[in-house]
C-alpha cells in the first residue's frame, strides 16, 4: 500500500532543514468554535515532495488539554496514550523519572508546568531567511479569533551546531517508508538505522509487529468518512493514522559553565579540554564518532562492538547512553549457545543486557531547533522528538538511559550533558563521569555542575491532516 504523504505533516519526513528560520507558537483556545473554524482550513504543510521545496511550512499539534478545550468528546480523548493525557509535568513520580528535579522542577517552568501555562495548541512555523516575520504575521492574524498566545518561542540558526559547539542532528533513525522491514517481536542481531514506520506514525506496525494503541472510533462517529479506516480493526475509523506524538522540551544550556568546567579539569590545556568535552558527548565537535566506523558512512556507520571496554567512547557518553546501539551484545556474538544462554536469562550480565537490549524499541526522531545566543540572552535547545509511543521512546531514553544511575552499571553518574546532579533518594551521587583507561583504574570526573536546565515542556499529538480536519468538525 502506498504511503499517504498528503496526509502526514511534513516535519516527520523532512525536518525542514532548508527552512532555517522557525518559531513555535504556544496557544490557548479562547473560543472553541473560532478555533475549530481555523483548524478546518489551516494551511498545514504535508509530507508530499514539492519541487521547488516550500518556502514556508506550518505544523499543528495539540496537548491533551487542548483536545478537550477544542470540544473533543472524552471517550475519544481517552483513546490516546496515558502518558500523553497525563502530560509531561503531571506528577512527582514522572518528574523524578525524567530528572525534572531541583532547578528542572516543572513548578519553575516558563510554560507547560502550571495549569495556566499549559499550551493547548502548538503551531510550528518554518521559513526561508527573510520570510518568517511575514509568515508569523499571517498566521497570527488568522488565529486571533480562536486563540490567545501563551508564548512565541524563537529559534536561532546555528548552522547545524548546538550551543556547546558540537555538530548536531547526525544520527537519526531511517524510517521504513516502503514498509519493507519485517516487523516482528523477535531479537535481531544486526544494528541498523532502518526502523519500522509504526515507530513514528500511528496506524502502522511497529518494531514489535503490533499496532500502537490509539483512538479507534466506531464508523458512526465518522459518518462523512473523513478518517482512514484502521488496518488492524476492520471498519473502525483511525484517528491516530498518520499522526505522531511530539515531545518538546526547552533546554537552556550553560555554555560558559560547560567550558569553564572542562577547562578547569584540563588545567587550561586547550586540546585536553576539547577531548574531555568530546568524551562527554561521544563524538568530536566536528561530529565524528569516537569509535572506529564500520561502514562507508563515516559519521554514522558504527556500533560499540569494537569498544566493549569503553576505552574510545566512555559508556556514559551522551550518545552511548541515548542510543547504545548494540552495546548489549557480548563479544563473540552471535554464537548460538551464548544466544540461548542469554535468552534464558542465565548470562552473568543478563541484567545489564536486559537494560540496554533491543535499542530498536527506543529510537527517537529528533527535530529540535536551537534558540537564543545574542549577548545577554539565554541559549539552548528546543528539544523536539517524534514517536508513536512516548513511554517506550522518549520517557525510556530520558528516564532509564539518560537520567538513570543504573545505566550500564555505572555508579554515581547521570548523563554528562543533561544530568541534574542531585543525589538519588538513597544518597547516591549522580555528578560523576568515568572514562575507562587501558590500564589502571578508570579516570573520572567528579562534581560535574548542571549544564542544562529544563525551562518548559509538554507532550503533543501531531495529527494526520485528515484527523486534523476531523478534530475541527467535532460537535461538543
Ligand atoms: C541541550 C541538550 C542536548 C544537547 C546539547 C545534545 C547534544 C547532542 C549531540 C552533540 C549529539 C551528537 C550528534 C548527533 O548524533 O546528532 C546528540 C545525539 C543524540 N541525542 Fe542529544 N543533546 C541534548 C538533549 C538530548 C535529549 C533530551 C535527548 C533524549 C531524550 C537526546 C537524545 C539524543 C540521541 C538519541 C542522539 C543520537 C544518538 C545516536 O544515535 O548515536 N539528546 N545529542
């Protein structure tokens, strides 16, 4: 079956890198009827290939609160995932798991924390240089009747480099648009970037070979057949199809603090300072991996197979935490006996294997943009990722791999870039960073300051375009 690109919002397919200017409007619905009227015809940009590529683009997403404010019936809203409905800042347990403690506490966020700072709708605007202001004016004028603006988040074009100075956006999953990848719940032993469509779009099989839960409606709820019919449940209208969840977090970066700390550790040796910073990220500032590439793609064809001791890329480096690739496979893999031993759970390090096994279930499609950077202004990353399952993708990566102090059996560490550095409930420190050495004990840094502070965030649903039109027609 061919892919309905005309029904998919383009950000998922393109990322709009050529539209280097962007801003994100956080809106609250003031008048639901006027809001629905705008959404019915809003000029949202699809994933169809256009030649020449568009000069502007717009994407629209909703929080759970936004769907309710729009007038969508409760039983439909409740078909979305529990974590989406609860929201990123909903409770203490989630905040602890995501590392939103201390300076990251949602109570301090500029948006997405307190109820009255919770956006209903996210309108993402992208444009070629010189055209964003006009595009923003047009859309604002259209939205005026239905919405009030909570915030307008600006972005900065830093030419593919994030504020600490590292090339960003190198490693991404490759979406299996052709649906050629066999989707099944079975261990696979080759690391690949190719990832099932259903990991990013609702309504298609995911890496388990199943369909992620989403609102499926009785056909009578969609008499005009605005929605596609579900592939997995005959006759049901699929409100999720061609939609995705969008996670957004405003992450302020203390660039000066980052380089001051690495400089003090390197005692002013500029080359060593750079190497330390690169060890924390797991790539050189220019984007090269620290491990030896295994294929033609020098920047991304690699696994941690050849670096089982973490001598080249520390286990706790940001990219090794956020995507351990196949680091869980013991050396010599895949011989059938050790595979069986592991399957049965008898391996001596089976616990560790379990924790970081099957990275293919935890891939994130990153679509973030940098912001700020003028003198005296905050600087950071509007982290954005797309996925069909917030709990299994973003929350797992953020919670178990980046924030978790058990990752890869590393004691006393969190992610070296993102960690909040507060001790765990049992007093375990989280402010260390170890770098295994070929001989002798690991080299280690202690007392890492916090370099990144969460300033806002929310979970959104980025609907397919037919679903967007359906949502604009709901009768409250
Ligand atoms: C200010 C915050 C952050 C900074 C400065 C940052 C920086 C970087 C850099 C420099 C890379 C390497 C280049 C690349 O592969 O694109 C990278 C990769 C990555 N980051 Fe982050 N990041 C941040 C936040 C996050 C967060 C919050 C997550 C997830 C919850 C995340 C997940 C990833 C992933 C999945 C990769 C690719 C790893 C791979 O496949 O090899 N990052 N990041």
